[in-house]
C-alpha cells in the first residue's frame, strides 16, 4: 500500500531538524546549550583572554601608572566588545535555526546554489519543529539576549563612570 504523504525531497543535511542537531553538536554552538555555570565560566574565560588582548592596546592611550581608572575602564570596554562578537555569532546561528524550524516551508538546494526548491512541511513535521523551537531553541536565544543585556548594562555603567572621572 502506498502512503498518501509524499516523500521528503529535502536532502537529509538540509532538513531543519538535522541542521539543529548539527548545530547542537558543534563545539562552538554547543557553548550556548551548556548549564548556566559552565556557560558563565566560558564567558568569563573569554572575557579574561579578551582583556589580555585589549589591555596592551589601551595602554598605548592610557598609561596604567598615570590614568589607572581610564585604563581599567577602557580595557574592560574593549574586552566586552571582543566578547560581543562570538555572542553575536551564537545568536545569529541559533536565530537562523529558529527561523528554519519555525517556517512552514523549507528552502533547499538539490545539487547546487542554482537549483533551489521549496518544500512545504506536513503539519505533523511542522508541529514537531515548533516544539523544538519552543522548548530547545527559544531558551538558548533568551539566554543570549540576557547576556547581551547584561553586557550592555556593564558597558553603559562604565560609560557613566568614565564621565564621572
């Protein structure tokens, strides 16, 4: 007996759920899925490494001996901006997966960039993908938004402190 549901023409590596699994297993994007403590430790390490890179550049403008507060604030701000780059990459990657999973249609390429097609997901497939978005992807994006908010508050606080000096 033949099934009434047409076979999925999308190559397996381009199915949104498989793209999600691939992203989740990636060494870089997995960082956002870690427990809160591990996630924060990763951010702290990246910030410290960024601070070590930013401090010599800042020292050219603000001598640590003559302007210690300006040096510290500028170093912290520079390392915060370095930290924002991988966080932005994480957000964009997870946001792309959210849009692929949430969409009722899947754009895919059969053999190359020149022959793109659209496939309409069956309702069951779309419902499963929406569940993954709701319970797996959205919390990751929310965590990244909170991280950006906290980083923005720190940078704004540094700006206020800078103006008070």
